[in-house]
C-alpha cells in the first residue's frame, strides 16, 4: 500500500491506496490554517501520516504540493498561499519522520497523472490536464508518464500571454483573464454602486453580493449568467474564449488526444463553460488537428491529487 498526500492552500488530504485503481482504502481530510504556516501543516502530516502508516502496510509516500517544486531535490520552491515553504526540503523531512521512500510532485502534474491513469484520460496516449479555479494550472502526461520531470516548470497554461493584449504588460495572462478571480475582476470593473441610474443587470449583480463588489464570486456570476445577465455572461465568455485559445495552442504543440478540465470554474457546466470552450478551441487550433481531440470534465473530483500522489509513490509506468 502507498500513502498519497495533497498539500494545498486551504486543505490537506492523506489517502492510502494500492496505486492500481482510483480506490482509496482510507482518506483523511484536514483544514489548513494559514496563520500556522508550513509548520502547522507539517505537524498535521506527522500526526495523521503516522496513524495511517501504522494502520496499513505502507511502503512509500507520494506528495502533490500546491506550488512549484524541485522534483530532483525533493524541495519546495515556494507557496503562493502559505508562508514558511520557501526552499523547504519536504521529501527529506518525510523520509526522516517516517523512514520510507518519498517522491514529490506539483499538485497539478500529480492530478494530471491520476486523470491519465485512472480518470477521464484513461487509455489515451497524450493527456493534457487543466485546472481552472483560483488559478489555472496544467499537467501533461504522455504514455502514462508525467512530461517535464526535472524541469523547473511544465505545462503552465495559465501563464501564457494571450495575443491581442499589450505585450509589455506581463501581468496579463490566461490566468488573469480566465480564472475565477479573473472573471470576478471583469465583472467588478463593470459595476458602479454609486451610479444612481443603475441598469438592471448591474443592480442584480450588486444585490447578489449585498452591494459590496468585493464580495462577488464566480458562483454569483454564473448564477446571474444563467438568468440572462449580460454583464455576467460577457465576463464568462471572455474568460472561456481566452482559455479556449490557450488550449488550442497546447493541442497545436503536443497534439493531445484529450484535454481534461477540472477546478471550480469548470463546474459552471456545459452551457456556460464546456460548450463554448470546445468551440473556442476548435476556432483557434491548427487546422489539421481540428476535431482530433476531446475536451472533457475531470472524473476524479476532490481526491484527484491524492490518487496521483499514490500513483507517484507506486512508481510511474515505465519509469
């Protein structure tokens, strides 16, 4: 049996599985308190990890970390959400605590491995995984193996700089436009709570967040768009069009058989998200590759990184 650990900015998950299927013998979830930093998460891992290792015959540990990591050295590069992770030797720390082999990966690359091995990309040669939520990340799996191992980063679709924008402004990325916060920012820019002649669509959106534009979320925006709100619909279309452009660039370069999309924004559903995403990708992709790939929802839900971490611990196919 193998122990898979997901370390995120808001949650910590530890699961035990065989690495042969998307079945976990046991899964433990813990909330992350950002005020306690990396030290608080490490304390949770030590306590819960030891319990699971003692209860099951665990022979190795895999970790999917929510941020850039150095796979070769087993060190975290940084976390954009939790203090205390910069340069931390996470794999070595686990080896010392649990006396077991440890393999470390980025959470999105780890999720990509899980979807390719056990989920929506199963049976496909080239699988590109995208998560669209607070940020936008990607992972590429070819012949059952993560691509780009040993490189500082790989498949970072969210950091592409889309055409049609000021190329001198490096802050304009696919992530800044198509992520949840990107869509929220577009709507906030269109709202003016001080306008005494508020159009109906503006009034509806303001009412949904108690007239505090800083409280508006992608969930509010999606609900409004389903009711025909023009401002909400335009912000989502802009984000999805940008993401579709980015997916098309990836498919053009790597000829992915399938693009698997997960994350909170993808839960907007087919009408608002997947149908226009597929249409945009087809418009922008290199002609000979049109209709040669599928764009599908992720299949493994919130446990996807844990499944991937278990697969890492079990050893990647042909590694």
